[in-house]
C-alpha cells in the first residue's frame, strides 16, 4: 500500500524546502567565501546542489517519489493517465501546493541560517538565452527521469538526476532552474541564487514548454513509459 497522501505531501514539502535551502544556502556561503569570483561561486553552489539533491531523493523518494517539482508531477499524471498509473490530476495540484510552499519556506530557512535579511530578489534573469536554456534544462530533466524509470533503472535516479542538474548549472546560461517551485522559492532570496519576480513568470512558462518537449521526446523513445508512472522519480514504498 502506498503511503498516505498526508505523508506524501509532507515528504514533498520537506524535500522541496530542503532543496531550495541547499541551493540558496550554498549560494550565500559561496558569496561569503569567494567574493568577487563568480566562477568559483558557481562551482561551490553546483557541487553542493548535486550532493544535496542526491541525498534528498534517497531520503524522501520511497515516500512520495521525490518529485520536488510540479513539472515532474504533471508529467507523471499525463504519461500515466491512460494506464491509471502515477498521480491523479487532483494529487498533482496538492503536490504542487506542497512543493511551492516548501520552496518558499526553504528560501526563508536559508536566509535565517545565514542571518540574511529576508528580501525579494532583484536579480534579473529573463533574457532570451536564459529562457531557451530553461526549455532545454527542463526537457532533458523530464526525459531523463522517465527514461530511467521505464528501463528499470530508477534505483540510480538519485545520482543520475543530481549529476544532470550539476552539469546543467554549467551548460545552460540560466543555471538550470528547471522547476517552478524552486523558481518561486528563489524569489525570496536577494542573493547570488535569487530571481526577481518580474523574471519568474517567463522562467515558469519556459519550464512548462520544456515539460511538453520532454514528454514528446520520452513518448517518441518509449511509447509505453506511462506504465511505470507509479515509480517516478524513485519507486514508492509498497
């Protein structure tokens, strides 16, 4: 039997919140430890995110699947709907609320831990290149997750997804947000990792477009990927 919906939502709230705390907190630390060296700051931030995301997927995955991302939850519903696998549309909505709430709480937690005054970000990001990058980053993330699950390699999803996000920090100009909940959370940190409210809607729009591209790719490669929707990102407890 799957864990209760309350336990699953708690796992998504905590997992997304801690993910944003990892991203924002390591960004604040990088700014303090390596002032003036943006390349080193990005290396510190991306390395911490790889390790933190991997650990969080392993911790919460057996309870909720460790989506931590409304895009992943939407893909799970869409691909699994015909075979009645994965999340229902109502559950997608509840997951999204938990994920977004967690993302905001995670940013606030990072600010508190580093004694940074809570503030709305002023970091503008919505350039043409950044928006294209968000489509690419999100599409590959979705395709990777469902390819791993469809080919019974879900057990390595934690390191694989962590490694991909770490790489995408560097090969995408946007540093691969690829997650509406994380994007909204990062509005509440006026630091190295923040995003201003005016840029966030465009980022989220491109992430949703990336979702569509990623689903199209996975259906072209694995037409029956939805049969494994119950095991996204990590197989749940039975």
